[in-house]
């Protein structure tokens, strides 16, 4: 699927089924990789996270399952399945799995 956006146009996909949890790990699967941006699925096991970092582009995190804490510029945001948060370009942010969670991360480069 990487680069093509969809290897089977017109056929729906179940995002939750496209990635599995792994104990003690973070799993990722890139679905789209274009000049304008990327779409990546993530599965975080409980307690796993990404330390504070910045990205040069805006990013939208949409939780498909579970619960996460996303801290943007020192302010914590608690998200549950069905909720999303935009992380602005150049602003420090971090993620932590309060319960294991799956998310779609959409990075807009232009």
C-alpha cells in the first residue's frame, strides 16, 4: 500500500484489523506516503509512548481504539476511541498509552 494510497481501489478497509498490538511495543504501518503527506497506523501497548519531540508539519492523530495522553506544549489531552487532536508543526508533543490504543496519524507536508 505504501505510495499507492490503496492497492485495491473501491474496496473498503477495516483500519482496526490492519494492525495488531504487540506486548511491550509500538507497531506502525504506513498506508500512504506522498509528497504532500503520509497516513500511518499505530498500535501502542499499554504504557508505551513517544518522548517529547517536534515535527516540521501539522499532524492529526485520530484514535481508533483505547486511551492515550497526548501532551502538546506541556498541556495534556486525554483522548479515547473516536476522538482526534491536531498537533501543530514545530510544537513539542509526546504520546503515552494510558490503555493500549490504535491511531491513525495523518501528516500534512504541504
